[in-house]
C-alpha cells in the first residue's frame, strides 16, 4: 500500500510464480506433464507443474528445485529454457500473479514417469491437452511454438531420445514438434548429411519390435557445436 513514507508501496502488491512445460518422450509418444489443482480456485482442474516464488527465491532456482523434487531429474542434465513472463492482469482470480514460464525436454524413462506420478503428475499426449486452469493452455501453445522453432535451428530433439535410438523414433519427435508428417526419404537424407548421428552397432530387440532396426547414437562433439551455432533443419 502506498504511504507517505513508502510512495512505491502499491507497486509491490503482487505475486510471482513459475510454471514448467515439460516435454517427455518414452520412445513411442511425445507427452507433456500436467498435474491437478488440490485447492481452490479451480479445484481438480489440470494445470502445469509450478510454484509460487518466495521473496528470497529466484525463478531459476525454483524450477530447478521442482525438477529435482517432483520429477526426479537433474536440471543440469536436461535441456531447460525460460519462455517468457505471462502477466495479464486478471489471469489469476486470487490477485495479480506474474508467471515466468519455462520449458524443458526429458527422456521419459520408467524412473522419471514413476517419480513424477508419485507427486501427482500425469503425462498427457502432446496433441491431446485438455482445458487447463488459468492461462496454462496459452503457455503450452507458446512452448510448442518455441520447440518448433528450436528443432529447426538446433538439434534439441536429441535431448528427448535414449542413448541409442532408431531413425523412426527421431523422425516421430520432429513430426510431433512440427505438427506435420515428414517424407521418410528426405528426413533420413537430411539427418545423415548433418553427420550428427553414428551407428551404435546394435539393433532393436526382436522380442520388443516386430521389425529389427539399426540403433544410432548422436556424435556428442558435433552435437555441441551445432547446438551453439545453430543449423537449418528444413524438412
């Protein structure tokens, strides 16, 4: 509240929060992590995982803590990027809340899935996101557009893959991110010409897959260089 001794008081009457759009790939499906509201407003509604920021806490630190405690991943071992601040005046019925949103890419291993579900997380397919509380659908739309731009310029899609993967799995990630089907021949030509991937020498398990396929790995040195300088993946 503004007073004679504190003329700027009215500018400090709001809250800051952070939400996370977490993309996960389990080898077959690209999904986004949601959770449910456990109190009003919007009790029982789906929302993005996130938290309110304490006065002594930074947004980056808060998201790192969320990833470690609620999802079970090391924030320094995944692709994590800040999106932007969502600050519409009436986005939260409880009062003014500025939400600094992030997005991240994780390999959706059984361990990560189990840990996140233990804390109320639900993995929803990329293109089947329901209506969410607040403006969280808008945040997801923004994150999808950011991911779409990133996969065209940087090889960030590899952050979703296991150490060894098939070309079909890699193509599936790009198709989901770009929201369109890609020509199989052109995709393979583009990926192989990038020199980003190398054969691992292994094949898919015939007990798990009807078709036996080669497994690939990405070249870490080339990956690091291309992540820094960018690259045009124009499919």
